[in-house]
C-alpha cells in the first residue's frame, strides 16, 4: 500500500513533488497528442461544409458514433472523480456511477431516435421546429452555452488536479499554466478538425480509456485472487471504517444530506438526455436507426466502464488508502493515478495519465464544438442573419466562437481548481436537466406545448438552477466551497435539481396553458410524423 512515508513530503505531511517520473508522464502524453493531431489534421481535409464541421458529414456508423459517445460521456468526472469518490466514500461514491449509467435509458427510450429525425445540427433545431424560431433559438442557445461552460469547468479542474500530482506543480500559477495549455490544444483540435476531428479524438480516447481501466481492473482482481469480497475487506481494514461499505457515509448524516442525494440522483438520471454535447452526436449518423444503434453501443461500453470504477475505487481504498488519497495533490481526483503507480510503477502511471489527459481533451473538444454550433448556427446564422448565411460564413462564425469559448473555459477552469470533478459535472447535469429536458419532452410529446411554455421552461429551469447554485454551499461557507471564508449560502443543498427540475416542468405546463394563441397545427403534425417514423427526416440533412 502507498503511504505518506513512501512518497516525498514536507514537514506537514503534504506531498511536495510528483509521483513517478514526470518526463515519462509527459512523453507518453505527447505520444497521444501526436496521434490525435494526426487524426485531426486528416479530418480537416474533408471539413468543407457546415454539415462537415458540425455533424461530421453524417458519415459515422452507429458503432463508431456509439464509441465516440462513450468517449464524449466518460469524462474526467467519471475516471478521476468517481474512482476517488468510491475510494473515500465507498457505497455513496458508487451512486455517481449508477446515476450516470441509468440516465442512458432515458436518452435511449425518449430522446435519441426522435431527436435525430427532427433536427439538423443542434438541440435548438428540434425545439424551434414547431414553435417561434427567434425566441426559442435564443433560449436554447443560452442554455446550451451555460451547460457547456459548467461542464468545461469540471474538465479543466481535472486537468489541473492531474498535473499537480504527476509533475509536482503545487503552485496555482503552474497549474493555471497547464490548464491554459490544455485549453489551447482543445481550441486547435476543434478549430481545425470540426466534428470529424473531434469524433476521431473521442474514438481513440474511448478505446484507450476502456483498455486502460480494463487492464487495471483485471490486475487488481488478480492481486486478490479474483475475490472481490477480499478486496472489500482490505478496503475496510485500510480505511479503518466499516461504514465505507454501507449507504450514508457521504449522504446519510442528516435529512438535509439525504435530500441532497435525492437532488443529485434526479440531476444525474435526467441530465444526460438534456446534455447538448451528447444530443449533438445523434446528428453525426445518417439515419435514426444508426442513432438508436449508437446509444445501445454506448450503453454497453459505458456500463462496462462503470463496473470497472467499482473495482478501481475499492482497489484504491485497499492499496493506496483513503487518507493518502485525500492528502495527495488533487485530493479525491488523484485516486486513479496513485493506484496506477502502486500497480505498475512509472510506466503504468504514465499510460493512465495520458489516458486521463486524453479524456479531458476529448470531452472539452466535444463541448466546444457544441457551444460553437449553438452560437454560430442558431444565434448568428438563424437569428441575426435570419437563415441567409452561407456555409462558409457559418463555419467562420463557428471557429470564432471556438476561440471565445476556449478562453472562457481556461479562465473558469483556473477558478475551479481543487473542486471534485464528479461533483462539478453533477451541477452541469442539474442545469441540463432543468433547462433542456422538460422542453425537449414537451416539444416531442405534447401537442398543446407553446412558445411561451418553452421560454418559461428553459429560462425558468436555467435561471432557478444557476441561482440556487450561486447561493448554495458550492460557492459559500463550506471547506470545499469556492469562497470558504464567506457564508452567503441561502439554499442549504449543494445540488439544485430537486427544486429546479420540477419547477421547469411546471413552468412549461403553466406557460402553455396561459398562452392565448396555439401553435401551427400543420407543423405539429409534421413534427409528430417525422419524430416517430423518420419520414421527411432527410430534409433536415440538407444545407
């Protein structure tokens, strides 16, 4: 087991230098960067139209897209945050894995195929199909940008945490520099390769990640004679806390923490089907059948990964120890790298570090292309230019947006250093579930849904979730808050989902019932037929 006496520390018991060989870590990472840059540059030769830039020319198969979805979805939160949460909190940490996986059933059964049939590039295409274009596109784009930025914060925070452990960069300036480098790489990937380049980065990353966690999981189980119960027993012994196997270690202390868990669960289960960067992937396949196949394939890959997090989390608790993980640079986020170092030394640590960096780069690239499409296609192309913008102009606007979003992500990531990335992603899920999912479901399934209902639902869900976060312990008063020394928390829970998600559904219903005019019945009928059967969906692929 790794302990604080083995790793370099100062007189306070804190780590003062890197784990493993920093040059080996950097070298392996640079090999991955070189491979992905080659893929992006090749893809850039075929990125000539808006459909190429935003939807990869709709040329990917269901298997390829499903693998890319797994690469897009399995973020730093999944790899670094959840393994750390399980190592520290045991059973309660695994609840993140369960929530993230179960959410795909909502996406598969209610959203994926219908969304592919009714849209072109973005979620706003679907929401504005039978409603008033201008206000609905503005609202949908605003929501997309906010969710993307929240998610980007988590990925950038993960980058800083990982590098602080691997390279011994303890200073905030050093970690900020690393976050800036990750951001600049991501901007280059998306700026040059568009969705095609981004997709191949995600496919490569998903393959490496699944192989990496699979090897580590089998290795770990072999050390315990493939006896998972023995691993759990060692985890309890090292942690000196039998409660690590019981529910409630993190969320069972009081009624308030139990409500917080319920709020987290709602956000995780309903958030996936409202994540704009996941929804956008459904447009990269040629047919709705392939979109459905994408989700089924993604569920298998993602499910296998989350089973591995259970082994890795308790394995880290048994071999590394919760105390060592908590005191390491990056805190909980260091569990997976420390476990890799314990299992395979510098080489395996370097490989896992490269996989974690690949995870971060692939996800931020997907988020950035989504934010770019939302602004350039929906706001600039459809609202400002009123649909009269040609493909080259739209791509130009998209690339400018890539740079702006990248800079915002870098600045936000620098501010979010030290936060658990799984927790930060849960906030993004809450915003997505509140602002997007109710409006999507109403648009697809309720004939009486109106423009007013859509605006109330999106702005109400977005505004309430962000407002609750702004006045919660996430920002104020707690040890893990952004501002721990100032207590301005008015909302006692750390996740807003339990309030903001039902409120968004309610506002969509009320807004529609109080609308004086109904929407175009011809458009409603066309959307219903297209979403359920796919007839006429080919119109959406023309540009």
